[in-house]
C-alpha cells in the first residue's frame, strides 16, 4: 500500500505567552498542500525501513516510533516500509509529523485495527500529527491539539521556498520568549486572496524570533519579496517561506525562477485532505 503524506503551511500563526507547563497557546490557520512524501507499507517477514531523500536515524525516527506506538496498543505484524522523502526537514512544513500520521494509518489498515486507534496514538508522537489525519483547511488552537475544520480555502496556489539552513522549533520559541513575545508583521487584507481577507489575522508571530536567531532568514525573505513582488511569510518556526499566487501555473513559475537559491522549492495547490492511500 502506498500512502500520500502531505506538507502543511501555517497561513497564520498567532502565539501567546507560555503556560506554566512551558507550552505556548496558539491560533493557527493551517492548510495542507500538494507537496507529498510517499510511504509504501507492506506486511513482511521482518521489519525493514528504507528511506530515500533524507538521512534519518534508522533506530529513532517518527516512522519507527509510530510502528512501536501502534504495537503498544494492538497486534501489528512485521512491516516493510519504504519512505520517499520530498518534503525538507527542519523547515516548518510538518513532514515528519505527516509521515507519522501516514505510518499510523497504514499500520492500522494492515493490522485491521480501527483508524480511531491511530488517531488516539497520534498526539503521543507530536502535536502536529493529528492535523494530518484530517487535512484541508483547519483552525488549530490550544497548544496544537484542538482542531476545527473551516470552509475549504480556494482561489489561490502557493510557492514554497526552503533556504539551505534549517531552524530548530524549540530554539525559535525560546528566542521568542527572550524577546518578550513579539508580534509578526500582518499582511494587509487588500494584498490577500478574497478567501483570507476575513477572520484570523494573516501573520506569523514567530517570524521576529526566527529572524533574530538567523539573520540569513530575514535576507532570504527580503530577496523573495523583491523577486516575487508580493508579501512573503514564514511557515511554522521556519525555515520554509511562502507566497500566495493566483493559480498553480503562476506559483510554479515563481518557484522555477528562484530554484538555484533554495534547498528545495515548489509551486503547489491546496490539498483538501490529509494523509491518504494513493489511488
């Protein structure tokens, strides 16, 4: 069985001061996009994991941990897993969490365990894992565990650019705390597609902290704004950045224009679902 494992974008990310447990309450408008890792999972005589396109610790990674987590809740046979990584790591695109959701879904299906069990296990592997079971357009609140589907966004595509360096989510949040909770720059509504002109403010509050931590990211965003001629935002805690375009052709053209400057870049449409078995 082959499963599609999509990336996500935080079209908006509003962060509040940390709670007593250190976690930051947030509000985020999240959208899955058609930038996919592919995960092939088959029953086998013994466990095996082959990864193409990324250097993962063979003993400690979210795919292996997902299988172990499912085995703690039910009988799962040995699995042969092949992961084709296209979504860069350390970029705020949720690729690892998406892979975990895909692995849990596949393990449940092969083992004839209820899909609800996979959804119950997901949060133990990371706060972003659960959103990839649903996908589409989501309002995420709490500390990432509360999900609400919103009317599907449409009328635009995205170009996503990933610089050569990675960002550490814990370090970005730590710097945000040190800077006493700065607010990101908001995109004014008239520069947004109609679907984003009402509701949650379109800004990313982690951006000032990420820029302070890695000045090259600020330069990267400035270059993209100049080349694309439109607002550019960071997704999650970085380092990936994106801009909104009228359609997929325009987004792909924008991506092609800056390919030589990036670790990875893509023009992508909006995806109305999360992880799913490939047809």
